[in-house]
């Protein structure tokens, strides 16, 4: 069943003076969906979020929320931020330290001139939602970073916005709390069923929390898809390299690989590796992407697999939950990450293998 997108962005362009910062880009977010804009600093993801919120004025394009036009450059429409029915959670929390937790959450409701009874009811419900009901009378300055983030979330949810916008909301938290809050935020979004747009440069955050991920580079969209699609089937070198750890293997495609889903690539050192095209365009030169976790290292010389080669271990690095092994292969260094297996030593001989389905043809070469 198809539904009308709750957020629809069409040919959006944002400039700072004469300098183009975003666009033109187009994407949509379905009702109840969480979409994440992922990319490095300066790629335009926060600017895009702020344009949707009404905090940045684009130079052209169209933004619709819930079927209502919020911005249309051609028609001269630009609805003010406070009239867009959105709520935004910032990286800095924007909590007022001189106010109590209750008053922080109530602020937006009071600005909207809600009655005292409705303010008390909605603040109570919002604090229950983020497990902060027992802190209503505490001053915000007495809260930890994680508690302040929960207050910011409660304030964002208090007036039942049609869309929640998140601008790197967890980046100021320590690693463990950040991991816990990812789970809480995702569960909260599911419980509320609210449409949300999330901005982050953190890959784990994007993979764990999103229904759809848009990877941005230089103000443009590099790839748009599910977390599994983005991770397992990157389209370009940038996505393969930015979204997780990948080995990029360049070479020449066999002429017989010009059709069908399977491809065979010859590296410049003459090593043959088989992979899959996923319908991508292909030329004579090409690059395959192989995630570090998909390469396997073994001391079993009897392995019979399409992609199977002798290698020499260059170094092995202990990373806690996993071990990172570097091997020499086809004139380049291949990185393997594995959670179990022998402790490989420098100079040791081994067999390197990978399933062809994990060797993904990239576009753009």
C-alpha cells in the first residue's frame, strides 16, 4: 500500500551568499518513518534539516509537510518555523539551567498559550515518556548530560508535533550512554509513531536507529536506502569507505562480465576476484568493495572457493571485541576484522577467502 509522504523535499537548493551549500536534492519521508541524513562535517546535512525546520531560507525548491506547502521558491511561500508544527532536539540540548525540569518542558506549551491544566497534563505525560517524572521539581543545572537530553526530548514531544527533527542529539554524551540513548530514542519513536528526521555523522547511530539512510557528500545525495542496503550494497567509493570499513579493489573487468549479475575482475597484479554487479553500470575499469568483516583468514590450504588466495600476515592488532589483521595481497594491503580465530603473527602464511556475493561492484570508475 502506498502512502503520501509526510515530508516531501523537491529540488531543494540552499546557498550562503553565492556559495551553494545544498542541492538540488529531493527525498521524502513516509508517515511514522525515521530517516537519517548521514555524512561528514560540512556535507550539508544540518543545513538541510534547518531548511525543513524553517531556520534556513533556501533559494529554490519545495518543502511539504503533512501535505501542506511550507516552502516554495517559485511561488514565494515560506511559512515561519513556529507555524510548521515541528519540534527540534539540538546537539546542545538548549536547556535553561535557571528553570526547573517542569518549566523547561512546559515552556513551549506556555508560548502556545495552553491552559494550566493542559500544561500540567502534557508535561507529566512527556516526563513519563522519557522516565523523568520524578525529576519535575529539580533544577536543570543539577542534571547529568543524559538527563538533560531526556528533558530536551520531553520538551520536544510535549506538544505532540507532527515531525521530530534531531540534530546530532547524542554527540555530547559518553560512549556507553550514547549507546543506551540510541535504543531509548528508537523505542520512543516507535511508541509515538511520529515521523522523524535525524542528522548524524556516526555510522553506528545511523544503522541502529534508521528506517532509511541518506548518505550526503558535498551538499548532494550519494545514496538513499535501508541501513542494510547502504551497508551491504554501497554504490560509490565514498559510500563504501564512509559507511563502515571496506577494502577497495581496482582492476579490469573481463569482457564476459559485461552482462549478467556476476563480474570477474583482474587486478593490475594479475589476481582474479569474482563479485556481483547489482545492476550497476560497468566499464573496462572497475572497483569492487569488500567489507573487512567479510574477508576470512584460515590456515587450511584445502579450502576450495572461487575467491581463495595465499597471503602473508603483515600485522595483527587487538581491538577488544575483535582483532584486525593486515595482509599483503595483489600489490595492496587488505584489512580483515574477525571476532574469533587464531592469533595471527607477523610473517605467518595463511589463506584469504571471500564469498563473491560480498564483493560489490561500485559505480563511478
